[in-house]
C-alpha cells in the first residue's frame, strides 16, 4: 500500500503518542495554570530517556499545545559548538519583530538590553552573530534575561489572555556549558522576581542530563526541574495501539496476529514500532488490511534499513573497549548488572567504570537502577552478537573472544530478546 500513515525517523511526531497521554494531559494542565497564575504554578519539565523513545515528539506536542493557547514558543536545538540560548531568543525576537507581531515590538526595549543591538532596525533584524555565542552568554545577566522574558509574556497576554512564553531546549546534554547555568539562573530569577510571569520551560535530554547539569554548575537540578523519564519500551497494549490506531483512522485494519508479531519484533521500542509498521504497511498489497505475512515481509526490509542506517554505522564507530563492554551486556539479553558484566569480561568493576560512563554519555546504555545497565536499542544486542567476532578480528586492540565471555558468564547467559533480521549486513 502507498501513503503510509507512520512516521519513522528521528524527531518525527508519530500519528499517535501511545503511552504518553497522561503525561501530555498533565503538562497541558500546567500550561493552563501558568497562564492563569504565573510562575508560582509552573513546573519546568525535562523529558529524559534513551534515543528513539519520543522525547522530541513529546516536546513538539507540548509546544503545539502551548501555541494553541496563545503562547509564543522559543525553541533552541542544542548542537555542540553552535548558537545557544540567548541567540535563540534574539533570533526569534528579530523574526517576530520583522513579522510586525505587536507583542514582540512592544517588548523590544527589554529585548534590546540583552542583545546589545536594536532589534528589527536598519539591517539588524537578521539577528546577532552566532559565532559570539559563548561571549554573549557570559555577558547576559540572568536578571536581564528574566526581565526580558517577563516583559514579553506580559505583552503577549495583552493580545492573548491565555498565552505566555514557552522556552524549549532539545538535547540539553550537548548544550554549551555556559548556557545551562544561565538557563537555570534565569528560571530561578523568574520565580523570585517575576512570580506572576506566564513563562514556562520544557527540555529534553538523555538520562544523564541531571549529571550534565550538575557538572555545568547547576545546583540541585532535581529541585529546579521536573524530570519526566520516558520509558524505553511501551507496554504491549500501548505498543499495539500505536500501530493499530493510525491505520484504523485511515480505514485499514491489522490482524490480531500481525499486531502481536510487530510488538514481539520491536520489543515495544517506539522508534522501531514506527519503522516496522511503516514497512509492513508498504509490504501489504491492500486495500484495507495488514496480515502477519505483511509484517514478516516488512520486517526483512526494516531490518536491512536498521543495519544500513543505524546499527551498522554505530558498530563501526564504537571504540574497541566500548564494543567489548556492550557485547558483554548483549550476551545477557541487553540488561545486566555491572558486577556480571565484569565477571563476563574477567575484569574488576572499578576497571570498567570509565567505559560504562562513556557509554552512558553516548546514549548506548542507560542505568534504570544503581548497578544495572541496559542497552538503549533492543535490536543492537543480537546484532552485536552476530558481528562481534568480525569486529574483534579487525580491531588493533586485543579483545576478549565471544567464546571466552560465554565461558565466564555464570551460570548461563539467556537468549537475547527476539529481534528483526539484522544479521545480513
């Protein structure tokens, strides 16, 4: 069938945010409270989780809900070495002033104080020099930024009584080190000096974002931000709903066996649900149903796409010791204690802690509890086991053979979770 209803790919908003309804409803209620009461009812949220679980999709949905209520959304996509928070505010200001949005024009004087230039006047409307991001972030005082945002929110509410300002930052773990304390201090100054300001914040990041915030100098990030961790996999009922409901709206039905099969193949991992459902849709002859045979045919193509686009490239990028460590986790089904990883590798836990930390920062694993590590992408576990020996033979670093890992594993490593056909790279 043509015209698939599914949206595979990083950052795309899925047709149904399965398993996130309660969280999204709670966040929209908080928007209402901020619009009515201000910062005294605000909870600045950070959606955390491994890659592919829908953090950016949640942020997109939250931003859309805010825009519907009259909020102006200032979005900042954190990218290493690129323009930062202050530049994002000023770029949005320049654009909206150029568009002759009255609220932004009325707040221009307050915005000028953080820019050092006159926005929207005589060629300055394009914004500021993004190459001066670090210096700009240092020059701007949190009090001045908080004052500008509070002024802007007040002007917006003159035209849209249920509106305000929503600031969003995607991928906070790679934000400039100077941006994170500035952001935290600005939100704190809003709480203290502008409690009635209708200003809200939402961000996303990998599970170790609280650690990144502390290392950047943000004290007690857990008190300043509401950390909402998105589950790495959806429960079976929600996973089935994520694939069945978009098709139903388009007049297409999934057989019970097909829906069950796709949940098993993907383990309920949101990114792979979209990918495998998309390929099953394209494999189905139509016109109005998807069978288990369509799922299996689509799974072969989805597995090939995974190998080409993510699993293969990531395998090739892994430093040798990280490859070895991840393979030890994969041998235990993708979820294991750090003690067992050390036993499997025949090493001491303290010798391996730096490798674990690097994998956490890269997003390849997460730590759901103290002393346990879980692979972020379920399909990566069987893929690694299929390709480890070849990668080991090609490595200049001596790595433990897979057979030796199996021998060390006690009493016996379980079989990994069912996975797509990814052994034909």
